[in-house]
C-alpha cells in the first residue's frame, strides 16, 4: 500500500478507540508498521515509532502530519542493541508518561536455500527477529512491573506451521518468538501484561522488492483465496488487540493468511525444479 492508499483506507473502528493510549511500533518506516502507525494515530493514540533508518521514519511522521494533522514521536533505534532499546523505552515513557501497547513489527530476512546460508546471514536474521524482539519485550515489561501498570505486547511473526522453505532462518526465529510469547503470557499475567502474536501470510508491502519475479507470480496461489493481503489487514488486527475488546486474549497466535496454512507453500526464491509440477503453488 502506498501512502495515498493508507490515508484513504476506511476502518471499522470508532475514531476515539485508542484515545489516551500510547502505542510504540518498531519497524514503522514502511509496510505493516507504517500502516499501523497511521491507524493508531487515526484512532486517537499517542504514537511512537522506531527503526534503523531515520529517513524512513521521517516519511511516516510526515504522512501522519499531512493526513491527520498529528505529531508522533520517532526514535532511531537498532533493536539488536539492548542499550538502545533501553533508551528507547525510557524516551517513550518520558515523552508520553507511559506505554500501553508495544508492537514488535521490526524484522528482516532474505530468500535463500538454507544450505547456502552464510554464518553472518544466519546470525543477522536471528539477532534481529528473535533477540531484538526479546530485548523490546523485556524492557517494556520491566517498566510495567516497576510502575505497577498493565501492558500489552503484539509480536508480528509468520505462519510457521508448515515450515518456511527458503526462509529457514526467519522460520526458526519466528517460531522462537511464538513460543517465547506463549511462555511470557503466562509468566507476566501476574503483572497484567498480555502477549500475543500475529502471523501474516502473503502481505504485499515494499518488502516484495527482494523477491524474484518468478516467485512473486506464484505468491497469490499459496492460499485458497488466491489473493494477496495488504498492510491494512494486519494493522486493523493490531488495533483490535490494542483495544479493550481484546482484554481476555492472551498467549495466542492469530493467523492472517487467506487460508494458506491449509493450502500451499511459499517459495520466496522461486520453486526448485524438483517440486515444480503442474498445479503446484
């Protein structure tokens, strides 16, 4: 979705749904994070965003300023660094007086056969998608516990139920986040901190640029609806989980994939000839 599409997208939620709440979204310079930041601001939330590239964050700030006439907080942060994450959470608390919902959307991967992963490539994906998410969760929860205030975490993961060929690094990391989240949903319930995950399927964002055309032309065939989702599909689920309506949802994994889990497999680097048969997705 481009910025014009995000600005004109209708929402089922009332305008003040998140009024007075503070939402922090990582990886909000593009894609699902950018759409989520816009929707949260539209619904009345105080919005903070972070990411590694300031230029991308600036584009989200400007989009919200232009489309909604609102200002948000942006902080350049590498979530791989626990020290930077600690500073980020402190900055959000200082600026807004607290934090209600943390959306861990930042992450990254590249399509490649697992046997060809370099050691550096493997470690980079694990460090961002698993460790970075953990640093964010732990630091937010420490502040909630210290302040005696409730908290809410939404982790953007992946649909890992049938594995993720040519994305084994992110599959391993996201599976780790899913079961880490289920564990923390139990441990942290004593402090009224909820933890849930969203597993998107084929969501068309700027990230599609890394995939070869051979793979892209098959993506929509991997679900029985034979279509691609968009960033707004995920943003509205995040808004729901940040709302009072989701107060009894904890430790869950919500899949948004058009039924892909029951249908097909994505080959992000292109289907190997071994598997390429008539009718296969």
